[in-house]
């Protein structure tokens, strides 16, 4: 994630949560997926990829 803009960025707590969400949660999910059957791990990956694609599609339509 990019640093907040100068003069009025996000509060530090909100920034810390954002960094945790982006970097720490995927690591935790990767470690947990080693303990579960492969089908569950595959489901998590596919669900996240579909969610990312949906989000990008919605963002691209809202820009036009």
C-alpha cells in the first residue's frame, strides 16, 4: 500500500489495520490451509480470485 498523502492522511490505527489485512491475513490463511484438505484451500483461493475480479469489474464500471 502507498503511504498516506501529506497533510491529512489516515489515522495510524486505521493504517495498521489496513497493513494487517493486506499482508498478515494471507500468511495466516496460507498456514491454516496446510492443515485442511486441499479442496478447502482451493475453495479459498478460487473464492478470493472471484472476489478480486468482481471488485475490479465494479470499480471499472463506476469509473465510466
